[in-house]
C-alpha cells in the first residue's frame, strides 16, 4: 500500500480524526503532520509541526522513510525549515533578562543582594538561568521543552548554585518557567505566521 493511499480516507473518517486531533498529534505528531498535509488541512498541519518542535530536528529526520516519497518532499522540507527557523528565532532573541521576562515576572525575582546590579535588581540567578534555558531550547524550540523534568532539573540545580539566601526561590521558579514558555510561544508563533503557509512556494524561505 503506498503512502498516499494509506493516508487517504473518507469524509466520515476525516471528521473523526479531526475530532480527536489533539490526542492524535500527541501520540504521533509526524504521522499527524503527514496526514494533515496529504489532506490539505493547514491548521492541523501547523499544529502537528508545532508539536514536533518538542523533539529535535534529527528525530524528525529519522522518522522520514522512502515510503513517504509521494507525500511530497516539499512538505517534509517545510517541516525541517520550520523547525530550523524556530531555533533561529530563539537564538536571535538573545538572552537579555528583559527579553525573556516581563516587568511583572522580574518583580517576582528581586533580590536586595543582587550582584547583577540593574534597575530592577533582579536576582543573581536569573541571568545565568536564562542563558542556560536558551541553550536547552535551541535544539527543541518548544514551550514544552522548558517545562519538562530534565530541563527543570538542570535549571533548578543551576539556580541553587547561583542564588543567595535573599533570592526569592523556588516560588519565583514557576513564574520563570511560565515566562520563558510564553516568550518561546510568541517567537514560534511569529515563524508560523510569517513563513509556514501552505500554498506558497518553497522559494519564500530562501
Ligand atoms: Zn539573592
């Protein structure tokens, strides 16, 4: 059975798949992406592509198989391009505290003993934690990445090594994670909005 036929389905089946789309995407984002592309479901394809940001680009590459050839390599290359563009957006955002944390979040992270003196007197752990968070996010540019146990363990360890007795932590850590995740979402939304449009030719990426 070729891939095109495998992924084709009737109207009723399509309706059912769309109804359970969120679950399907979380179970098999790459399969969901291919299915959405083959049916021209733009929103669903974008959602699946976004879910794949939670993994590395190498993970997407190993998911690819020759049996998908007739799924249009263009969709596959768009996926890789989208993933790379999202990583670039994270990288380009830099690691300034004011970029990743809004005023409200920064107010949660004050420390009177801050060695990183700035107008907000943000706690000393904030700057190194942001730098580390960006490094963690580059290969997997998804809001999910920063919420995962592994990322949290790395960041919490770093913060415990760099904070002082007056730093507000761990209550501030939840706010920190939420702010970073929100910023990641903004950055990848911008990529999705401006670059990831079906029906446009591939040359728009060059
Ligand atoms: Zn402190």
